[in-house]
C-alpha cells in the first residue's frame, strides 16, 4: 500500500485516482488520541475500498477521525468528502470561496457545464468539442456527490496542540489553502506546489478571471516563508520550495512569451491547438488545455501585451 510515515505526525496516504498522476496524497495526522484528515480523494469504488484497507492496515477506526480539511474543491481532493464524513462523523472545513464553488459546480442542479460550453464557444472552441467537454463535465458530479456538510475554515487551526496557519493561496482554485506550521517549518500545500508538473491554472465560469496573476502572487507569498519540507498532493515531497516556485514562475513566463508569439489573429482555441499539437487529447484534457491557455491570454491582455477583439469568437493580436 502507498503509505508513508511522516516523522511522528502521522501518514502520507496515496489514494489511487484514474488520472496520469496516479495518486492524490492525503495526510492523516495525529491529534492526540484522534486523527485529522487532509484531502480525501475521488468518489469511486477503488478509493473507498482503498481507504477501508488503509484503516485496517494502520489499525485506525474511521471514527477516530474527528476533523477533515480540504485544500480545495477539485474532485480528486474533495470527491470522497461526503462519504468520508458519513463514515467518520467528522466535521469538515474548507475556505469559504471553494465551499461555494464545490456547492455550485457539483450540486444536482448545477449549470456550470453549460456555462463552460458557452464560454469556450466565445473563445473559438468548435461546437462539437465544446459539447463533448460539457458531457464529460456532467459526468464528474457522480465522483463528488453526495456533498458533505461544510464549515468555513478559520485563519488558524490546532492539530495535536500545535498551531497551523491557514494561508489563502489562490491560483489553482480561488479558495485554495496551504497549512503552515511555522515552528517546524512544515507546509501542506495541496496542489499549490508540485515537484514535477505545474499546477493547472485556468479560467472558469463564476471564478476569478485573473487566476494566473493571483497564482504568481501566491507563489511569491509562499516564497517569503521559511519552510524545510513541503507536503504536496501529487508526486514527491519538496525540500526547496523557493527553487521550485522559481521554476514554476519561469515556466509560466516562457508560456506567456510563446502565446504572445502565436497571437497573430488567432482565437484562444487555435493557440491551444498549436501549443498542444504534439499531444492527442481527450475531452477531459482539452478542457484543462483550453482553460489554461485562456488564463495566459487574459494575463497578456491585462498586461497590454495582447489586444482582444470585441466580437466573438475573440481574436488576439500582439500589441505592437
């Protein structure tokens, strides 16, 4: 089983997910005679069976988990929250912004997929691909429902007698949070910093329209903190968070320059086609590729490096 002991604090549990990253890492931390759980995984049979096996392996009764924290609302982190809350009886907390997003995007009467389809059409995405993306997104709800009962997290929490700062780190999601233990220089970062891949930064309906600006600001904010070990949700642990943040910033700077060069009377979709021409993408992957391309374009428009046409589908040109 993919379980790693984190010093004397508890465990890093790799929950299987049906995506290329393969695992979403939850953190099961001791809280005196109880436990705190940070992020839960996707709602499918494999993940449920896996958690039951983890509890058996570690000889932990599910009811020993008294509190659940979610770093953000994305399905691979929040999907099992309703099931896990019912199993454990735990209270569940997340940032107020992502609480609203979780309820808005994955409620039974959500219209988020329709809004996304309309948004993509305005950025030049062909109707058929927009409809395929909408259909795929409609299927995501079953991996998140039932929704949990959510409370809004405070600026500080206490785990096993230690105070942890709740740091709002928007970018990957508007209400993303990191948990920082200042004395021990330890930080649980969700998807804010990842060791081998860059977190997806995208524009979505009913969300921030400047996520890349916010993500860059969040990276600079995290860089200022003294951290010796980063506990991330995908990939390996990170020991030099400043170096990794700088690498991600450079990646986005290069991507911005590339998109600027490709903006010679093109739609966002046409630019995305060129950026990802070397890959064969599914509708699920196209959703992220297009939304991230839009986020970079919006950044360039805000910085007066690109000009956007008023008519839709929007056309982009360099501001020379």
